[in-house]
C-alpha cells in the first residue's frame, strides 16, 4: 500500500506542477482543456483549482459570468518551485534505483540463458528497462498480461500503477522462477 500512496502523491504533485505552470503561462486556460490534457476528470480539476485558491497559491478573477482568469500569487510561485525541485529529485532517485535493479535482474537473466524477456506494464519503468537492456543482448518486448507468455524466457513486471495486481494475475501463467519484479515495486510473492 505504501507504493500506491507514494505513486498517488507523485501523481498529485505532477498535476499540481502542471496546473501552476499552465496558470503562469496562460491565465485564460479552460478547466476542461487542462483536465483533458492531464487525463483527469473535470470535477477533479475544479477541486485542484479550489485547493490552490484556498492555499493562497492562486487568485481567481471573474471576467464574465462564464469565464474566470487565474493568477499565480508570490506564494504560488514559491510553492511551484518547491514542487518542481521535489519532483525532479524524486524522479532521479526512482530512475537510479530502477536502473540498478534492472541491471541486476538482466545479469541474472543472462546467467540463466534467458534472452527473450516480456515486460508487462507500460510507463516509465518499462522505458527504463528498455534503456538499460540496450547492448546486453537481451530482447525485451512490451506486452499485455492477457497474451500467451510461453514464448518468453522470463516476464518482468513493469506496472507501477498496480504492480501487485499484475504480479498476481501473472502467477498462474508464468513459472514462478521466471516471473521477475523489481524490489522498488514492493511486490509480495505470497499467494493471495
């Protein structure tokens, strides 16, 4: 659950940084457009904006009955700077940890003679795994958990949104010794 909470907080911080940046860049943005761009619900975007106004980071000014312009306050600029710094620091730590753990897993794969590795789970972790694998002689392929995985020598869980659920779904389809996961995902190998 700690991994989920951490990812949720990172996602919220990413949305807040994007929101504050957009307000700074374009005070006349539309909530609907920004919500669509970020892939979140319009109501959630409205909550984020209200939260920013309540915290004093943003000031709202109604210019017509259906149009509001938003302005970043000095506190908003300061908070945005802190969020960007924290987000970048956390991203670098995640990248370093993921890189080292991928290197370790890929070395183990080479020792076992496994060269065809399926990655299950799209996103940053899959991208990092593919970068680390370059020049190793391993063939990585991003696949869905729904396909027949027997043609792969091993399967690496790269799903950061629901790693435990993905791992549990794969347990019955893949030899447990060939089902791989990075420690940073905090996956429990016990049966549920």
